[in-house]
């Protein structure tokens, strides 16, 4: 099998390479300007990396030329950092919509299967979030997320936090339109909080920006600063091990008849936590891996979304995926619990952070 991957050097792409290149029947050609997470694969004869982005006409033409001999194109390229949705809205929309349209058009021209990584953000807010507190907690029809029937509800335009979700939703609709008009074979993947080693950075300077929740909490633990909970940490998320998620992607490749022209939620219903519960769980795990019991009482403080992310931010209340489709079509069910996921993920963060700290040059101070 010949697989083309755009965005192969990021967190998800690196784990996908780990999984697919462990087999001897898959050849991968990838595009990504970053290679830090995949250096160990660069000498593999079944992997070719083009260390560049796919945004200019010349590079897109090169991809299309190579795509003729490929079985599938997997698109992972995106800007998906919540801190940028309302602070760099134009770049977020361009990256996740307009930069992707030529890739979809290309797959349609050469009639190649497109596996596109979307996001659970496309669901927006749940129906239950618009009802008075307590009215919908036991009614899954108001909060469960079904790929083909749940309405996609975004907040007002002034809340630019929805730029990412709207761009991702629009490209999904564009892919679907190409399928109905031109027969483009597609699979859309909606990830629900993939956690694992090699996740996003720990910020060291203010200009680094604000990463996603796991890196924010890790930064606070590593720097012994208070863990900040946005709007009380009441938002709920489900967390799945990235390695288990990649097993689902592998099954899609191995079972194309079951995967094509479908959309799949990839998540773990059993690992639903509020962000406050996640903070407490991470304190306990960090106490375990550091050997410092004081971390179990590490300070947690509340902060408003506007203070943390800036004006125009609005959070999603809950992400509980229906997994019937992925279970029936791919026979895939995740099994790792939250602690099993946090242990290797947080060890990796700690080890990378300490390694970077050790590599910092010592600066002399003169009085």
C-alpha cells in the first residue's frame, strides 16, 4: 500500500508513522516542514519526506504528480491551537479551509481516496448547553454526538473562538459535495482529545502563546505555578490514547470498503472528565512520577476565559461521542483508562522539558 500523508511530522502524524512503518507492506510519502518528531524514521527506505508545506502551486503540483501512484491521501495539516482561534482568526480560517480546498480538488481530479482529519470542534455546543442547568444531564439525545445526525451549533460571529470549528465544518461540507458531485471517495475523522507522548510544547516565553489544556497543566506543574482552570473547569472532554486512535486509522486503511464515504468519531467514552477533574488527576500522576507527594496539593486557581484566551473566546460544554459507527464498521473499541494514558504522556513531557532545560547555555552575570 502506498500512502501519502500531508502533515506527517506533527503529534498525530508522528504516531501514525510509528504504527504504519512497523509494517513491511506500507510505503509512505510525506510532506511537513517540521521533522523533529519523526527523525528516527528518516532513514527508513519505505518513507520519503518532503520537508516543506503544501501551500504553493508548485508543491501542490508535485503532490498531485506523486498521488497518481498512491492509494490514499491522509490530510493532517491544520492550525489547531485554541489560543489562536480568536487571536489569529484569519490565519486559522485560511489554514483550515482555503489551504485545504486545493488538496480536496486534487484528490477529486485523480479520484484518490481522501482521509481527512477534521475535529470534534465541528459539533460546536451541545443542545443541552442552551437549556437551564440540570434539565438535560440524563438525556443523551441532548448531548451525545452522532456523526450523521447531530446538529452543528456554533456561537455568534463575534465569538471568534469558532473560526477553527467553522472552517473545519466547511471543508467537511466541501468534501461531501465533491463526493456527491464527482464521486470523490472520502473518510472524515473527528478526533476527541488524543493524548500521548510527543504532544504540543511547554511555553517558555510569553510570545510562545497558550497551548492546549494538557500542556498548560504540565507547564504549571513543571514550573511550580498554579494550574489555571478556565471558567471553573466545568467543561467536559473524553480522552483517548493516541496509540489506540492510530489503530483505528490503520483499520480504516485495511478495510476500505467499511471506511470509505463515512465519518467517524474517534474517542473513549469511558474517559470523560471535567477539566477540574483532569487537573486533580494530573496532580496525582505527577506526584507519582516525580516522587514528590507535595504535588497532590499543587494549587489550582480559577480564571475567566477572556483573561486566559482573550476577547472572543467561548468554550464548548461537553464532548461525548457516539461510537456505534466505528465499532460496527471497524470493530474498534478503546480500552486504556485515563491513568494509563496520563502516565506515559506526562513522563514524556517531564523528560523533554528537563532535557531542554539541561541544554540551555549557562550565562555569566557580571555585577
